[in-house]
């Protein structure tokens, strides 16, 4: 199978602090990783596409200075929510793909962020 | 423009009945893939089924089948013999082969009644 993990699974933090979320592909090398955000009862919204060793490509409307993405290796990508505010509270999900047109994305279990 | 449309925000189906979840899509790319994912209350995204734009036959995976009508740009998910554990949110998604991004529809919440 293809397993993707995320850490932490949930986090509560004070407004103004920064939070780092890790996404790891455990049994495969991920050519590309993706970060999504999901508000309650809504769909997944793609935030950015991350390729190992290069800068992330952010979707329109996503602040790159607010959501820092680092893709240091073929098995690890991190999302840092800088100076988090209550409106950043959401469910953040990463996914990874092995590459190839017919490859699905394998999703991590998600991270619930609550900013107080 | 919205690329994936799921017109059913919620559905209630009796256990053991078949259910069809609707999905239409829009793309100018001749090469693309269509996906269905299940998201239970735990939040994890579970991959169900994939259909490539050039696939001649409808995809099937166990109780799941994808009714692919290319001319109508339709990719409905059919779940046969529904079970209580099928209650979840279901997302239709598309990836245009010119890039790796998967774009999701708004989802359909399926409730299976005992």
C-alpha cells in the first residue's frame, strides 16, 4: 500500500504563534505533495503543490508568507502556519503522489488546528 | 468556473439499496482522470475508484462502479447493496493530466438508513 502520515493529528495554539505540520510518505517516495484545507462541512481546497527541492506553487488567494511550505526530501513536506489567528483554524490535509498520470493521491489522516 | 459539480448536498438511502451519486465535470484537456473519495467523520480521505478519460470500460472496484459518460461529462458513482458503514461524505474529483493537481467537488453527504 501507500501510507501517508501527518503529525500532529491535532493542535491547539494561542493566537500569534506558529504551528508546523509534517507530512510523510512512509513506504514510497513522493514526487509531489499537496496541501489542502477543509473548513467544516466544506470541500477540500488546494492550498499549494510542493515538489522536492523546489519552491511550492501556491493557489490563487493563498498567502505564501502565511503558509510556509518546505519539501526537504522525497518523503517529507512541512506546512508552517505563521502567526496563526482564529480564522486559520481548520482541518489541514496533505497528500502525496508517486507520479504518473494514472496515479491517485494518497492522503494523510489530517491535522485539526484550533487557534484560540 | 467550477470544474466539478456535485448537485446532491445530501442523500438518504435505505440499507441494501443501490445508490447513485452524481458528478459532472468540465475540462478542455483531452486527457484527464476522475476520482471518487469517501470521507467518514474521522476526516481521512479514502480513495474509492479511478476512471481515466481514455478508458473504454467503466471502472469497478467491489461494490463501487463509476458510470462514465464522456460525451455528457458525467462520472457518477454507483454503490451497490449499501451498508450502514457507507454513511460518509463522498467527493468527486478530477485531475487534468497537464498537471498533478486534483480538484474536488463540494461533496455529497450520504446517510444509510437501517
